[in-house]
């Protein structure tokens, strides 16, 4: 016995009503459908004949939440120009462009799939055990590392000392150098400290330019000495644990894909100029997904948590006037235990000053520490020759020792 197709069954139901005179209710009960369905078959048969009884698409005539064709065209253009932009970044850019109504992230993702601009199978699911951590305020912790891959026209390869503020993801250092040597790395560190102030802690890996704790015997390298003399706590990752400095490693990924380190640069100066311009855009214009699409500068440069910069403060009541020539104003951020380092001296101001920017009036004889207009302490200034420095038992080359960053001209 041959099995009837769907169209043939509908045709028999129609004939039962039209030719045999059966009621619509009885035919609907015999074929196991609703009366309204039989009426629909009769109308389609009358209008189109047998072709009207075949299966039709169940696709709705309209979809109110379907992304418009003009919006999809804008999405395609943005994605083609910036292949690294995902749905969240595209929605952010569409909002900045004034697109209304604004599609959701899931709608943009579906549009990218329809346009074959994204591979759904390549989507990586997030590890449920993974947890993001960050410091509560800017300048509490910097993550620093060295990354290579900058090729110059003469065949030489340069590397960059990179640094990222842990709270804001603000790039504090992108210093290019031809050799990954201790003096070159410390030049980049000194430039970052002069530009942005002194952080409470710096986190690095265990590279030889950062630490000598694995040497036999252990020695204090120049990077460690600069941290110590400026009151910075130097933290290290566990060996073979690159995820501990995950923020700066993620910055390296953006550096490779967005700055395009796979090209050839004319010379080191040109590469540094282009890198500085890209870093400025990264800090001030580029939205960051981990910051809810805010820019790193909006977190790093907040008025209530502004980083310390080595500039002379304006004159305030109860403080020495700025036009006096017997001293100099400098600004330092107190460490986590309230210690301030200036002029080769470490002065403890107490836990109440921990993490706060402290203004210091430096003369030939005294150091006066101010928190705003309040004088916290007056300390006798010792000459450089009177300061006793505990030296390591291991021999060090005299040529590698440089003055503390705090003693640089302000």
C-alpha cells in the first residue's frame, strides 16, 4: 500500500467536502486537524488549484526585531575595516555614530554570522573557573614586561618595555630599545616614573633585567634598586606563570594586532613616534571592554584618584611661597605603610598618609612634608655623603649604578 503525500491527503480532504458533500467538521475530525485548517485548504485550492495544497515556507512576512539592511551595511563596513572588533565594540561604535534604533550585541552577532564575517565554530567558551581581579585604585600596582617583534629597515629588531596600571589598564610605558639590557629597561622605568609618578607596587616576571634573586649568590639589579630607593614594592610572578601578568600580556596582543608589529619600521625613532601615537589613542580614545567600554584615561585620571605627577604644586596658605628660591617643591606618593622617599632618604609619616600624594618642600637643610595645607613633619636633610647605603656582599659594576629617579631634576 503506497503512503500518500501531504498534498494528496489535503486533496482528498478537499474532495470530501467539495464532491462528497461532507461537512467541514467531520472531515477535520477524520484527518485529525482543526476546522480552520480545512477551510484554509479549501481557499487555497480554489485560488491556486493543486499547487496551493503543497507545503509553504513558515517564515513570517515581517520580523519587527530584525536588524535593518542599512544597519547591517554599516556593521559590514565597520567589521571589514576593523576585523578585531567584536559585537560589543561594534554596538559601542554604532551608538557613537548615532544609529537609532541601536541593535543589541546578540543581533550584531547574528548579523555577522549571516554576512559570513564571523565563524561561529571558532567561538571560545569562557572557563567558568576563570576570575578577573584588579586593584581598587590607580597607581596601586603596575604590571610591566618586555615584548619584542619590532623589525627595523636595517634588519635589527627592537623590543619594548611595556607597563600597564592594574586598575585602569592605562599604558604607563611603551619604551622601545634595541637591546634588552638593564640600563635600557631602567631608562624606560625612569621615564614612566617621571611622567606618571611613583606607584605603590610593580609586578614583573623573573627576567634577569628585573631581578637577580635567582643568581648565585642573589644580587640586587638596577631595576630592584630603583624600586627600593623610590619606596616601590617589587612583586614577582611564580616561575612559568604568565597569567599572573595577564593584563600586560593582553595589552601585548592588542599591540600586535592593532598597532601591527608585523610591518617594517624605518628606524627606531619613527617606530617610537608611531607607538607613542597609538598608545595615546589606546589610553584616551579606544574603549576597553573590561572597563564597560570606558577609556583607561577616564579611570586613571579621575579627579579623586589622580596619579602623582612630578610638577610643582601651586602656592597654598600656610606653605612656603613658590617664588622663594631657597627650596624646591616635589610630589611623592606615600607607600602602603606611609613611607615617603625623597633626596635619598626614607621618612615614615605614619599609616594615615599611606597611599596619599605628599608635597615635599626640599631645601639644603630640611625636608617639610605637607598633606594639602597641613604640615605633617619637618625632617633634617642629610647630605648624600652622610646617607649610609647597605651594600650587597656580591660585587657590582660601578658603571651600572645610576641615581635614584627621585633625585632627577623636577
